[in-house]
C-alpha cells in the first residue's frame, strides 16, 4: 500500500556494512514464528536483562515515574519500573509481529472497542486524526487499526537504510503510507482526503511550537500545539486511539470524537490532549514509554532541569 516514494530494495542495501542489520531482522522474523505466549515470556526475560544493562535508561524511567506519579510510594514505583522494562522486552517481539505477521494471525489476538466511531467517520467522508501516544505497543496500534481501516502514520525516518526499508514497509503491512513528522502539509493532505492519520504528540519536542501545560503531576510540561492545528482541518474528527496488551492479546481502543475540540485556546487545547493521553496511560502505566526524557524542556533556562 506504500506510496511510490517509499524506500526501495536496491543493491546498496546488501553492502557488507548492513549485513548485521539483515541478520537482526532475520532473527526477529524467526522469533515471531513462535507461539505468542512464548514470545512474551522471552520478552520479559529480555526486558529484565535490559534493566540490568541500560542503567541510564533505568535512571530516566525512574525519574519520570517520580515526577509523574508522586502519589505512589517508592516501592510501588520500583515495582512499576520493573514491569515497565519487562514490557520493553515484549515490545521487541511486538515490532516483529506488527511487521511480519499475516493478517489472520494478528486478528486472532486483537479485540476492538469503539470501531463504530471509525465507520461513522467514513460514512460522513471525514478525515480521522487518531490521537495516540507512545505506548510500547505502538507498532501494533498502527497494525491493528489498519485492519479496521487502512490509514497513514506519522514517523521519524531511520538513518540506517536497511532498517528504514523494514520499518516503512513493515508499518505499511496493513496501512497506506507514512509521512515524515516534519511534513505538516502531508498530514493535512491526508486528513483532507478523508484518511486516518496516526499521531502521537506526547514526547518532549522542545520549546518550539509548544506550550507549557500540566501532564500527570508536572504542572509545566512542554506540549506541542500541532495537534490542534491538524484537528482544525475541515471535515475531520479527532479520535483517541491506543492499544493495550492484555493477558489474551491486544485491545485496540478507539474513542468517540472529541467534542468542542479544538477550542481555539492553545493552552486549553494542549491541556485537553494531555488529559486524554494521561487517562489512556493510567489504564496500563507499565506499558508506557517512560524511557525518554519527557520533561527535559523547562519554561525558562533559569529553572533547573529535572534530569
């Protein structure tokens, strides 16, 4: 389903410098042939190993949990941290599932809540801005949604051309194409065409085009204003959309269109987005990507950094 400008398989991708990348992809392809529960067991073990080796990431995740969830005790946050890294390990296998599994196998593990909101939008010819976030299951979010209605993803191209080829075509396994996260015109065009656009605004992208509003317990978290910009596209709706791992597989949640959004007040709109994302994350906080420095940007240079 990819566009004509999608990465192509060219001879230079087989240069010896990329053999390690091909080997890693081949190993991942083989591993995801295993039963799902076996993959999750292996993933949890891999996550435990990562928690021992990736000390800097552990430090960042622990600090994020302190900042975001101060209502938890230290022991409760440590339990959550441990489960979070177990989920990190599982996410490696879930990338392979999203990229390599056939549709029939994916459908066996997925359940959908709120599918009617997609059908209603399609019936009215509306574009759909899928308000999502960086759950560790995000690859499966796009894959599962594409089995309901093929859409378009916003992404960051990989600098390794082999991984870029695999990433692009893997993410288009059940979707149409991808647009670079800097290509705002491409995103707007997608919505105007009546397509679904997967968009996750919950990372810290710096102070440019951002406002400082509450996110979890942090009162002034840098939050991009691009969500409201896209939501203003004529004849489009904003649907919360996220995927959660369960004991039996994956639950794709599609929320009702956000009412009275955008409001025109950028602070209120950014706060609304953060509130929607926070509600989703609290359903499965151990599955959220706490490993990145979400609160690194401060309102002024005079204020000490959180990290």
